[in-house]
């Protein structure tokens, strides 16, 4: 973990040195670069999540059919996942892999900003490029606030309230854009697992980020906002997020993963049927030929 932190500290300090010693701008550019680095993992997680949501009607039908047989239900669910080529953990694993990177980023920002005297003494030893220690200590002041302090320490003012509001809003928008809306349950019907998860995630997570915004340093809060904006932009540009999701309009087409598997099965089935027909024709012709010789 330490080597990752040192790489990120070096990159952040380098950006600070070339961007007119503007720490906020350095954090924003740093965020964009790390999001580009993590894009393959993020894209895989989003594709897997969308495919799982598309399968919810079939999963719900299996749950109704085998509600009294858990073992058979598990077997049928795994068979369904194999049929569509989906890994049920595919949406979680990339996120788990990103956790150490997030903690390293969090540590890098705190070390670069030298939030404690110990961090300031330790900063020079973490720089992997000679000459960068000339810009130490880094300027940690922005709009009259210390970037190493949290909103709870600085106190509530228009700037800290605005930062917390931006964290909540950008988190909510990012989650809504990346999660296709689920059809509403019929009257008297219990919401599906995907519906319940979607509702709880878009409600609870922004509220959790209010606490994070109060607890984390201003520098880390800026990183969170920049990350959310970068993910929103990235999702819209790649087509993995849609503005229609904000209005509650679900997809009218299956995700590419499911669609590709469905088309593959159709092609395989058609080919197998054609081969079988061809084989039956050869067998019939052979039988007729044998019958003619016998006569």
C-alpha cells in the first residue's frame, strides 16, 4: 500500500508544481487521471450491474417457482447466470479492487497537504522524483479555508455548506445516472431485490456522504466532488449512463452483455438445427440408396 501512496503523492506534488502551485486544480486534474486509470474496472462493474438488473424478472420467476426448495433455486440461478454469461459477483469485484486504491488516494491527499507535522516531515521521503521537494511545504489554503481541515473543524459557512451540498447532489446524480430504473411493482406486490436495493442506495448513500463531507478534510471533499463529476461525464460520453434514468425511464433494450449472449444462443441454435436437418437428409438418402440396391 505504501508504494501506491508514494506514487500518488509524487503525482499530486508534480501536478501542483506545474499548475502554478494551485492545490485545488492539482486535485481535480489528479482525479481525472485516476478515473481514466480505473475506467476498465468501473466499466466492467457497470456492465455487470446492468446485466444483473435485466435478469431480475427471470430471477423473480425462479424465486416464485422454487420458493420452497432453496437448493434447486440456487442451481437454477447459477444455470441462468451461465446461460447469459454473467458473473453474479462481477459488479462487486471491481469495486473491491478499487478500495485499496481509494484509501491510497485518501492517504496521498493527506500526506501531500501535510495535515499533521509528522506528514510534513515524512513528505520529502515519499517523493519518487528528485527536485520536487523544492515546492514543500505545499500551499493548503483555499478561499480562506485550510484544505487539511474538515468542515466540522472549520465550522459551517457558505463555502463548507456549498461543498457538502455538492457532495450530496453529485453523488445522487451519479448513482441515478448509472442505475437503470426498475419497473414499479404491481399494487399489493412486494418490490424486487433490485428495486429495493436501488431505492435504498439512492436514498442512503447521499445521506452518508453528508457525514463524510463533515468528517473528511476539505481537500478530500473536493476529490469526492471531482470524482463524481468525472464519473458522470465518463458515463454519459461512453453511453453507460443515460439522462433518461433521472426521469425514471428504464432501458428499452437489453444490456450488450445479455443481448450478445442471446444472439449467440440464437445463432448456435439455428446452426445446430441446420446441421441436424442436413444430417437427417444424408441418413435418409443413404437409406433410400441401400433400399434401391437391395431391390
